[in-house]
C-alpha cells in the first residue's frame, strides 16, 4: 500500500483481503473518509497511530484482523478512543454513548507500533510499543536454532530445512549468533 504516500487526496480506499500489516503509508491521506481493511494481517491496534492524523476519516472497517483480539468490546472501545470522529466502525454505527464509554474502557495509543528491522540478515526489535514493553539489553546475543528458522520460514510460507541435511555440523557451528540487537 506504499502507493498511498503518493495519493494524498484519495477519499475512499478498499484494501480488504490483501495481507496488509502496516498502515504507515496511509498517514498522508488527509482527505481519506472511508477505509476498508477487513481480513488483512494487522496484528496490533497500535497501527491506529497512523490513522489518528486523518481529519476526515468517518468509516473504518477493520474486522477480521488479528488486532481485533478475543475481546470485541475492548477492541471497539480502543478504536473509538483513538478515532472519535468515526461514524461507522465495522459496518456498525457509532453512538454517543460508545464514544463516552471509550474514554473509560479504551486504550489510548500514543506511539507508533514497534517494528522489526532486518540488518545483515538478522531481525531485531526496533522500538518499544505504546504499552511500554521493556527493551532487551544490547549485550544479549541473538541466536537461532534450526527449529526457530523453520518456524520463521513457516510464517513466511517457505519450505522447512530438513534436519538431516545439515546433521554433519557441530552444535557450535550451527549456532547463529549476532553481537547485539539493533534498535531504531
């Protein structure tokens, strides 16, 4: 959706069922009034940080994303607390009572979501989230095992590395270590 950076005057966007996980490119769409993002891969409500600067946003459909979580009330209250100008959320009208309740039950998002960056082939935590997660000490080593590599590859829909293919390596040779995590 990076093309949205070049479309500041767009008013309606339908990106449902597209595997989207990052809403940062939308923060420049100042005329955006309707945004449809159903069934994507938005994992954190912290992504709402990028929508808070959109003055004309009135309709948002975010349902069926991982960020909706198991508690629909908390999800709706958090969205409405951060986007109080919405008139419709997930195809349901927003009421004045809900907006008042959102100030009590919703979580305010004050920082962009934590991102993972890749440098020299290694991913590291980039920023602490709005919830204030603790950062790990720089001296902590990054290490990967074959199981962790296979799990990551599974998440990226890649083939697993057969264990027997590299069985001739000693445990020390298969330990992938980096000197420090990179924080941005």
